[in-house]
């Protein structure tokens, strides 16, 4: 198996396990209703009016992915000897605040040339983080991964896609994944998410994966391809 095949296998197992956890291991159940193969649970969150709901966040998604990543590494048959880092600093600098859209290093430099000529204050970028980076035996970065939950706002998606699409973060051999978890979805959710991601996926360098936890009549399970092919 090559690196991409390993990662695709991990994502598939992650989605299977996290569906099991949502079905059988929520804090509100009191006791697990089945065996998901993981000891992570979905906790309860108190609402303003004192009611409780099950919290679904990118943290559960990331932790399950790491569990499955370690299983893949420790599988004696596969012998995929890689390493990983979390909240990994980016190679390039970025500016996310007080700008119309996220900017990377080269864009900041170009804007600053004009601002310098006009004697305006210069923009200052800084290093950002990737949620997870997989490294080879020489500790070179071979995969950049961002996790997101519940159709976050435009800016949250744009920041992560900006980092993933930046060629300063690695050559064309570096794999780039945006993995999202959604608690529930309707037509509006699908349209909203599609509008947030479609412009960033046109070059084909980023692989988008999305798991829906609560099945509906139209949508269930891994809905990545449905979102990507969806048209208004």
C-alpha cells in the first residue's frame, strides 16, 4: 500500500468507528450500549436554558483518527513506518484577522510593497498550525490534515483550505486532506457546505471527506462525493 491508500483506509475505519461511538457511546446513555473498539465518548453540553445536548466536535474526529493511525502503524502485516505531529506549525506565515480573506506569505509581501510605497503600516503574518501532519522515516512531511465539525462558518473553512492549498507547505507529492464531521444535515446544510468548499477543490490537490452521524432519508454515512457533486 502507498501513503494515500494507507490514509484512505484510516479515514474509512475512522468513519466506521465514530458512527459506532455516536450510536452506542454518548454520555447521556449512562453506559455504553455496544463495543465500538474505542473508549472515547461523545459528552454532554449544557445549553443556555439548562438543557443538555450531545456535543459533536472535531476533537472526537481527530482522536479517533489518531487511534486508527496508530493501529495502521502497529499493523505488522502493513509495516507502514511513519510518524506524526499534532498542532504542527506551518512552514509559511499567514494573516487571518482583519482581512477580507486569508492571506499567505507571498500575498502579504505583495500587499506590503504597496503599503510601504504609500507609507502605510505593514501587515504582519505569523505561523499557523495544521491539526495533524504525517511524516516519513526521514521526518519529511508527507500528509497535511485538517479536521472540522458541523459546517463551521466561511472563515473557519477558508483558513484551513488556505493552509492546505498553499504550495509553500510542500510539493505536489504532499497529500492534503480536509476531513469534516457533521451531526445532522438537510438540503440547506449540504448547499451551504458545498458553497464553502467548492472553490478550494478545483485544482484537485485537496481531498475532502465528510461523515454524517445522523442518517436522513437523503443523506447518510460518508457524504463526501454527494457534497462535491451537489448542484443547486
